[in-house]
C-alpha cells in the first residue's frame, strides 16, 4: 500500500510546488546566455533546495542531481521538506543546462511528486523513449516496433498521412538512423539540442504541433517526463539502455531485475502524481523569466494526475537589491 499523497490541501501544496520551481528559475535566470551552465545549474539547485525546506512534506529525492558523493544538494536519497506526507520526489532544477547557458528556448525548472514508492528509481543511464499525446488508442505506438510501423500506425489513428506528422528528436549522432527512417517514411522532424522533458511533454500540447517523440535520453529525465505525461495525458514507453554489466548490476541494486523491460507511464510514475514547472527560457509550454529592474515575472504550470487540470500561474516578484 502506498502512502497518501497529501496531508495539506491539494491547492496549498500546488502553490508550494510552484514556489519551489519559481525559486530555481529565478536563481538560474541571472545566468541565462552567459555560457556558464554549471554556475546556472548550481544556482538553481541551491535555490530549489532552500525552497523545499518550507514545504510540508516528508520527501525523499529519488530522481536528483546524482549520488551523495557527486552532488552536495538534492542528491538521490536526500530528505527534504519540513514534515508531512511521505513522498517520492523527482527534480531537475535546470532541465536544459546548455540551452540556458546559450539563451536558447525550453529551459525549465521541474518537480514531480508522488506517494512513497510510486516513482521509478531510475539509474543514471540512457533510456529509449517514445511518446504520443492523448486521445489515441492504447498501444498505438511502441518501442518494439520499427520507426515506419509506428509512424504508419499513428497516422492511421490520426486519420492523416505520414507526411503530415511532426516528430521531435534530440539532435545527436546516435539518432541518425531514427532521423533517416522518419524522413524516408515521409515524416517531418523537429530537432532539439537539449531538454527532452520538454520534448516529450510537447506531444501532449496541441499548440506545439508535435505528434511523436522518439529517441534516447537520460533515464532520470524519462521518469520526470512520465510523471508529467500522467498528468497531461498521452502515452509513453521507456526502456533502459545499459553499456556494461556494471550498470546492469547497479540497476539491480536499485530494484530493476529485468534489463530489457519496457516501462509504461504507470510503471514509471504510478498513483497520484503532481507535476510543476517554471519556464527559465521561453519555449512552447512556458514563457521564460523576465527580469526588469527590481522586478521579475515568472510563468509556471502545475497539474495533477487525479484531476488532469493544468493551472498556469504568472507571478510578479520583487527582487532583492544587489
């Protein structure tokens, strides 16, 4: 039995989550376009960690900045919150470090919460991912099919031609075959440099124009994306990609017994899930932080799997001098 998700009211916790992502976004905003991704990430991590200190939860970080010896804050296993319901927490204080450093679109501060034991404890390896938006037959796409088969199945379900589909793929050498297969089948491609959480979420945002997400990226980001997709709707599958036996052994120590398993959204993020994000740089889903003198404006979203309601929050902040 999983623990109840909330002791405080849902609305209060939703507001607290937004404050957490806002804090990270505001801290990272100073570093946008300065070419210093580590400084931007460090500022976001520190601000998010401090913000969690006031949230009424008994949280354990299961997706974070790395192991305790790799990350001084928000490391896997770290306890956060000031007491309350027992929860698993997945965080990415700066999803898209390089794009923030370059001032490019779609950098986010992201948090997902679920009851204890409800988020997949994913090792820091790659994950093969595929995702589509809501309103489609279950199993319309899958990692066990070829790119062409997935495109044809998706086009048939959407009652359109394959050449009307837009596929989002991370621009990496390892994706050359996927890109070629999509184009050979007639589909169009949107290439992104980083930020595959935003890339996956885009399939559930009709205004994005993205029909399908394909390719491999970080497994921790895959769990965050799955948590978001539980709330927004849609389908996603993930399969962990291991480079050697050492990685397989480490995954086994985290409870992963089948290295070839294909995970669904509910496998990666089950139960009652809450997801919040604040834009750092402007993108398809959220506007970025706007700094103007002693004021700052943030744009955030919070949503919950139980209701499926997404609330957008624009906040105007008074900045501290100096």
